C-alpha cells in the first residue's frame, strides 16, 4: 500500500508534478515485470524485487507520477469496497518506450495510457488472478536452483507453426464433429535441469463468471474449454502446433465446489476415466501455498504437485 505521507500529498489516480527521476537498473526490472504480467499489484512487486517494501512502494509512486507506470482506474472500485488496498500498476507509455529501445520484443507503438484507461474491472481482476499464480511460481523457483521457469517468450521459438498464427498458443480441436478452439490465459514451462526434463503448462483463470456447461458448443462454457484441451491433447495437436511433447492445464477457480463441478465434466468427456492432464486449485489454497508444492487436484480427483 502507499505510504501515508504519499497519500496525503498526491492523488492516487492522477499524476502530480513529479520530482526529477534518475532511472536505475531496479526501475528497468520493475518495468520488465509489469510488462510480462500486464497488471501487477504493488504487493506482487514486493515479492519479486528484494528491496525494502517501503522504498519500493515509494519508487512505484515515483515511476507513476513520471509516466513510466500507470494505475488503471478500474481499480477504483476496490478502494470503494474495502478502503485501502494495494495499488495495481500497468506499463505506462514512457515505460514501454524505454523497453522498446533495449529489446525488439517490446513495442512503443501502443498508446498504453489509453489502453490501461479502457481496461474494465473484470479484465483487471482476471489478469491479477493469473499474476497470483505466476508471481508465486517465480518466487518459488528461487528456492530450487535446479528448476527454471520458462515464459511463453522463452518457448515460442520452439513452436514451428506458432509464429505463422495471429494467436500462436491457440489450441484447436474437433469434438462431436464441431471445430472448437481455446486460448490459454498463460503459457509457461518448468525445466528440471537435474532430471533433463521440461514440463509444459497452460493456465486458465476462472472467476466463476462462465457457465460450466451450455446446450451448444457454439457458446462459451467451461466444458467447451475442457473439450478443446482434451481432444487437442489426445490428437497431439500440441506437437503439431507448438512443437512440445505434452502439456497440463492448470485451472484456478473460486471454490472447491466449482472444482468438483469441473472434475465431473472431465469425467464425462473421458468416459468416466478422469484425466491427469487437468489440475485444479482455488484462490484460497493458492494464496496459502507455494504453487510448486501446492496440492493440485487432478481430473482423476487425486493430489498432484508440480515439483513431483
């Protein structure tokens, strides 16, 4: 959260006249993290950057008032509901320009200030749920030197057909004669150097706003997503599309009851067998555990840990 004297002097969502900023390597690290995740809470950045929390939070405010970071206005609702809360940051237009100067993978052509202003609260909260998992993983692998966390940027060159597609990580499949597709919310891999093995994961963040099942596959549903992943995995579409040997789908949802409903769908589409391709957790369990050792519930209703 913002220091009390900063709250007294400066507005939360409007930039004030900033003091001169001497850009530092830590500032560049902050920009890279925010660019990777799209939105991050100040508490996420405190976890990722080993600096004094108070000093880091003051630095985030300084980067915001100088235009390198943004504070999406959609988070105003959070302050109205619960009072003080960790501020959410996004990349600002000046921050994007800095990254574009040193790394061709970033673009300064996007007007990030306008893009952040148009982001609505459901989109913001969805992205933050994904960030909860990914920040937890990044912190966890620091305690395991033999494990490397690989992002979608790291993996994309390994997918021979991916660069030819507008949405390279789209999983396409056929179910009941109907073509279906799903785009994961995040893609990453864990490389186990001591085992010479890489495990690939697709992430689904579910805030319980989508029905579990609908009458038609033409409409969005959890079942439609699970079908796309199941049939795609069975037909090895991941190898043809992405050049990877396999994958698991990690779903973060709101409750154990909703997990149970999803597992029932997995059993239905696998003729009662269930599937370890699908792993589930809820937000409360994720908040209490490091994702590597967290007891994920599989589509066979067994416990699986990513580190195993």
